[in-house]
C-alpha cells in the first residue's frame, strides 16, 4: 500500500510502498477515504515532540472497514467509520472514569504497528493512526460508525479537530448557557471551540486571531464578536465587550505557551482558562501564581475534548446531518495524496482551516 512517510523532520513527505500487517485480535483494517491535515501533524513533521522515524503521519481519518481481527464485535466489514487516535481498553482506572483519552493500557500496536518499508524496516504509526495511507490497522476502540449522510471528507474532521474543540467546551469545561467565552486561535480546533460554545448557548463568543479570513469564518460558525490581535489590543477589546471584567472562560486553541500567558488577563475573577492547543515540548509559560490565587481563577487542560469516541462522534455526526454543526465550511481544499506536500505547505502557512487528503 502506498503511504506518505517522513524520514527526516522538516523534510518533504515521500510517497513510498509500505506493507501494512494484518489485524490481530481486537484490531480492524480500514480503507481510508479521507484524512485531514491537523496542526498536530504539522507539529510532528517539524519534530515538535520528537519521536522515532520513519513514521507515517496523519490522524484525522475516515473510511470503510474491510477486515476485522478475532473478537471484534463493535464493528463489521462494510461499516463507514471515523478513525481517531484515541485508543482505550475500557477497563483501566481512567477508562472506568470515562476518560478514554487518558487510557493507561499498552496495546500490541503501540510496540508493533505492523508497518514495514520496502527493505523490511520498521515504519512507525504516527499518532496511533498513520492516516496518510490507503489503509490503516487500528484498535477497534479508535473507531466510531457513521451513517451514509455524512460525506467522508466531512467525517474525517470529526476524528480530532472537531471533538477536541467542541469537546473542550461541552465535556471538559462544561460551559453553561449564558456564559461568556473567548477563543484564542481560530484554526481548526479553535473554530470548533466556537461551535461548541454556540451550541451550549453561550451569551458571548469572542474569537481572537491574527487572520481576518479565519475570524470571518468564526463569525459564520457562531462567534458573536471577533478581535484581530494584530490590529487591536486583544485585552482591551475583550474588556470593552465584557463591561471591563473579562470573560468567564478562555479557550487557548493556539499551540503556544505565550498564548497561555497572554490569555490569563482576558479572564474575569473566578474565571477558567482551558489549555487546548499543544505547544512544542519544553515551552514554558510564566504565570503570576499569586495573582491566579487572588483572583480565584482556574487553569485546566483538555486532551482530545475528553471524548468518548463511540458516544460523541455519532452525536456530532447527527448534529451535522441536522444542520446544527458545520463541517463543510471548515474544509478549505482537498488534495490527492501525491499533492500532500502542497497541502502541508498551505496548512503550515495558515492558509487553511482544514486541508483534506482524499483517496480513490
């Protein structure tokens, strides 16, 4: 099977023949129809979190099940599925709490993804998916079935960007109706924080970014106000919109420690800052901890929107089918696998909300 493999951080992706092993017990083979390019893919390609090479990246995927391993009962060949990076056992300490993204179990695929290059060398499964390929083998817990009324290109977005942003609002922070919200960073995740806030009935949803096109898109997705931090002081803009107090919740969707630092002042007293974006390893934020305590503020992290894959993805697909969740508007362009380097370039340059690789 052909797959996009990066053999050196920062280098162009190469299309190479890679052998994909058979699914073992509990595993599923999926023919990939579409795989979106997430900012996390860009970060991985740039070596932001290290990791072994060669690796097949790509983790926002959707496709059709073609083969299941022994004991798989949750899905059958022919099913249309979203493929996520969330791999969960269902029985460990965290899974029993319903926190699937924190599962502490080690899986066969973690040590042996079954991917081999032309010379028989091990190829690693980036972000537990390796979705820039014609097929993937993943654990059954990573899959959620979807209906025919969700196109594959749109479904792929549900695998990460949508559940991460939407879920940060609805699952992690549990923002109540009427609350005021600011979203810092209007990329794929931030735009879905906006959609999540609009969905729960937030009274104010303020999108903050440096790009007018992304801010305009945010307003079509439910933002009640937009602040271009390149043109005006974001703190002044937020305080003007909130009678000088600041917002109840700030969601930092930008993968930047500096964004966390500069977002704290946007909060009112007793407000909550939710760190959603993933900065490169080693980036530190400087925070006046005494001021946080004095103002009674909270800082929490949100991983993958605290998603429960088989519950949340079908729910979101249903919202899309009913017109209450916008996915098509998030797709900037589609590309063939052979054009993946241009798709990555465009995404890295901030020209796209989501570029999607489509397979025949």
